[in-house]
C-alpha cells in the first residue's frame, strides 16, 4: 500500500509532485522495470475483476422454483395421469421455454462488467528506467509515469504533473456535455466530484487536445470505472411488476384449485360415487381450472410487444421489460443526448454595435475542424491519425458532433453574423490551439471585466448573465483588451422532447432530470421541455452534478418510496443506476457498451418519444395479459361451479373428464394466445399508471370474472336442467353451451374499437374462435371423436337450444360496456 493510500487522502487534494513522491516515482525517470513488475504482481492487472457466473444447474433450479412454474408442473403431472399427453407436452414446452429465457437473462450480468474493459485503451505510453515505452494498459501499475497526447484514451486514474493546454472528454464518466480543461496545479476538495478534479485524468476519458504527464494513482477496481463495476455487480435487476404479480397469482390459483378439488372429491364420495370416477373427474377439474396457457400468453405477448417496439426504434434486451414500461410511475431521464441533441451549436452572438442576434441552430460544431483551419459547418474527411514512434495511437473519427474548442465557434459566428463577422474578425483568426490570439475566457454571471470577460455593470454583463442563466456557454471575444462581442453556445433541445414529456405527464408518469451537468443548464433544459414550469424551482425534479453512486441512490430511494422507476442513460456513470432501475433505457447511438449491457431497452434513435411509444406498448401487453387472466379464470370458475353444483340440480356427473379437458383445450389454448396480441385500448396513454403494489387480480377484475363465471354457470346449468327434464341429451348440450359461452365471452372482452383497429395483419382472436367452433362441432359430429368425448348427435333444434342461451353472458358484457 502506498503512503498516499495509507493516509487516506485522495490524489486530487495534493500537488502532483507530492503524489509522485508518495508513490515512489521519480518524475524524470519513472519507475524501474523491476519495481513495476513487483507492483503488478502485488496489485494485479489493471482490469476490472470478473466474477464467475453461478453454475448452470443453479440458474435452472432457480427458474423452476417459481410458484407459477410449480403450478404448471403439477398440472403437467395431472394431465399425464388423465392420459392427456397433448396437454402434458404443451405444458412441458411452455415451462422449458420460460426457463431458457430466464436463465439467459440472469447470466448476462457477467457481460455487463466485462464491457467496462472495452473503454480503456489497449496500450499506454509510460516512462520506465528513464525511457518511454508502450505497454499494454492491463500492465499499468500505481506509480507509473503516464504520457498523454491528443487522441489518447487514458488507461488509468492519474494525477497530472504537467499539462499544456490539456483538454479531455469525460462525458461518459461524468455526464458533462462540455470538454474539461485539465491543469496540473489544480487542487480540489476531498469530496469534489470527478468533474471538478481538474488536476486528475480518469481511465476511459479521451484526450481532445494538448499534452501532459501524470503519475498513475489507481488501477483496476480502484479507478472510477472500477468503482462503477463494483456498483453494477452489487445490484441485481429487480423483479418486474408482472413477475411479482404472476407469482402472487400462482399462489392464489394453486390454493383455490386445491380447495375446489378437495370439495369436489368430498361431495362425490358423500353421494356414493365410485372413488375412481370421482378422483379422475377431480384431476380433470384441476387441469381445467389452472390457466396453463398463461405463461405462453405472457411470453408471446411480450415477444410480440418487443417486435413492435423494435419497429419503433426500441430494441428490447429483456422480454419482461416490455411490460415493465407500462407499469412505470417515474422516469428519470438524462439530459445530454436524450432531451438535447448532444452537440453544441452557436445560437446567439452579441456585439456592441449590432446588439444581440439569434442564429439558427442547424449545424453542430466539430472537434476536429480547428486543427485543419476549416469551418465547422462542413464535414471534412479524416486527417491521418497521429502516430508516435513504436506504437499505434487511437484513431480519430472522420468528423464528429462533440463539443468542440471555441475556435470553430469563433469562425462560425464570424461567418454568420449580419455583417459577415466584421467586428469579430477584427480580433484576428484563431491560433492552432483553438483560441483567438487576443485571448478568450468563459464569462460567468457576476464575473468581472478582466481577461476578456465583459465589464461589470455594462450591457455585455447583462447579456452574459441572461445567457448563462438560460444554460448557455458564454464566450467573450477580445482584441488588445477591447471587448469585440459575446458568443453563446448551447446544446439544442430535441424537437420532439417537449411533446414526449407532455405525453408522459398525461400518462401520469413523473419525469425527473438526472444529469452530471451543471445545475443551471439542467434547469434551463427542464423548463424548455416542460419538466419544470416557467419560473418553477428545480426542487425534486432536477438533479444536477450527480455522480454514479448518487444516481444509484436516487433510483433506490424512489423505489423505496413505491415507484416503478425507468432510468435513461448513455455513459459509464449511468450503468449502476440502469442496472438497479426497474427498467434501464440506454441510448443506441451515443451510448457506451457498458450502458447498453446494463439496460433492458436500447433506443436506436436516442429519442424520448420512443420511450413514450414503448410505454404504450407495455400497457398494451399488461392489458392483454390481465384480460386473459380474467377470461381464463371466469371460464375455470364456471367449470368448477358446474361440476360442484350440478349434482344439486340432478346432474350426477355433469361432464366427463374428457369433455372437461376438451373444453379447456378449446377455450384456453389458441384463443388465449390470440388474446395476447389484441390491439391497445384508445385510452392507453390517457390513464394513470397501475398501482405498483396491486396484483393482477384487483377488485375490479375479481368482480368482473366472478360475474362472468356465475353468468356462464347459470346459463349452462339451466340448459342442462331443462334438457334433462325433457329427457334430452343434456350432457352434450351442457358440453356445447359451456364451450360456446366461453368463446363468445372472449370476443366480447376485446378492447373498445378492436374490430376496426386491425389495420395490418390478421385479427387472430376471431380466427381462433372460428377454428375452435369447428373443433367443437367435430367432437359431436365425427364418430371417432364423438366416441372419445362421450357425446351424442343433436338435432338442429337441440343445437340451437344449447348455443342460443350460451350467448347471453357475452351479450350482458357488451350491454354493460355500452351503458358505461
């Protein structure tokens, strides 16, 4: 352990020379090769530790221990006992698919941590034994003398010893939309955020210009990236609301089915029925009461939703995330690149002669134009990447929209002002380092009039204060101590951001801005997009200068308060919060691999409007799942009540086990799966989110399914009782009535306007109902199937007597909906 670490003092609080001394480093010759090897053996390689994944069998066992899966396995055993091998195979396939998906989701955690290594350059230039060497980044050790130049990716956290116009891009680590100037003489407080540690460079940041030397003070897990890895690895993605609700539902179903079966067996034995017949009928009843299609409905609904989201520009990395978006009550959004374009543009200039002039924000500044003396408004081909003797350098992209040095800004405002930039151009062209020869300085509210800043009390100060309050970066251009004008740079708000925020508000979702950028800039953007009202204080809806651990604390705090949290982000600093949120949303264009791996959803277009569309899809999925649960349980309740109440009206064994299973197959199979793809209700984004603690079976749904189940029961028993009194084929008529009543109910429960909203594709639910009606008729008309089902042929009048009353429950549902 170094002396610096032993004292517990961070490197940014001490001068670079003292830090080098504490690390045992000679600022002229660096470490010796032998000492570097010794430290490498002691501290380990400069890489993020990878935790081994759990054994595959443990992951599989964890998935099979889910309550609903256990219910399905029990149903599979029961169907096997009754000889229904088709249902047994279907249930087994559903369990296998769900298990595979769950295991795949769980084991992606390892990839999230491994992706952190990709941000660090493969090689670094160090001085050892007085000679410059290129070494693999993983071999860097604390105390190494690190050389930095434009284009380098910093390999480890280091304290600067010397710097010449050094500027680094730390946006991926800090969320800052601006490049950061680095000064070897800067000292910061012990608790200063990364953005204020101007005497430090951090692993994963990119050198945009200048040069410097630094002494490495942290490697591997001790770096800023390493600490993020620790936070990511320490937090598992929480269960989605749907997973929690289905677990509760599974317990409720299992208890209800067990109670119904015991009651049926007891009543049968008390009536003197043979115990073999009673037990077999109870098994069939249990299978009918369990909606074994539910996992298939959920899986296919989520898969279809993921496909629709993909066509809208949202790539789903975790299927449960589809529904989770529909449960979101709070969206924490990043600022740069999500609410804004993520590229600085010149939006206003001011000169003493012409006053303030607004410029169209149509072209981002380019970080490379200043090095080739070209206007930032024209993309230019890539310059050859600088190469140092002995090793490759990190290549520059051809051109980019990153925030550029002020020289490009200076040229653009000179070219675009009404007089062609005459006043500003009198200051002379910028030097190659990006600054006008007369000097430049950022103007802050309340700043004095020295060094190129506007004079206190003059009109320039008022303009600079107002622009800075609006979140702009203000530059003062001077020549020979005379102020020529002011330039304002801003990261423009995305045109669709305000509409997206308004739609989220209408959907009852709280929108919060969480960023590593400045508080003033964040508040200004929040007001522009509607997160804050005019004149409203940021309060709890804008959190600025937030570091990775702080974002994580915010997310967990909101969750503890009962919110279902969605978090958007693109950088390494967002990864822990993305992982801990109920749903993490990463940016596809400008997001890091770390953020994408930690997220559940990746936005191809980086647009918040896509999140709004995804919320609608999530609510659609849950509505369909909830609709199937209500439909399936209503049918199961009707079957149970018919079997239990039948003997009371003279029907000793209302339905044979084969008939019960056939009805169950027709009503819970393809029909249930088709219900998962129903279109969204018209009010899907006009209602508040569901209560996060409420289950699938809320009071409204329970009331609905009980009423529907009772209606089907009464109708079916009435049909069978009347037929039996007339000495008709009452059991076959009961069989037909029970199936038709449930199929008609499926059509009646479709969302409002569903019949007219299938603009593309096949309306699968009506098709499935039609096919199942044909199969129902086959069970009566085909001799071989009729013998298997134990049904009798019916006359046209007997068929009408069975089908007509079966349409009553569905008609009541439509009537109640119209009255409402």
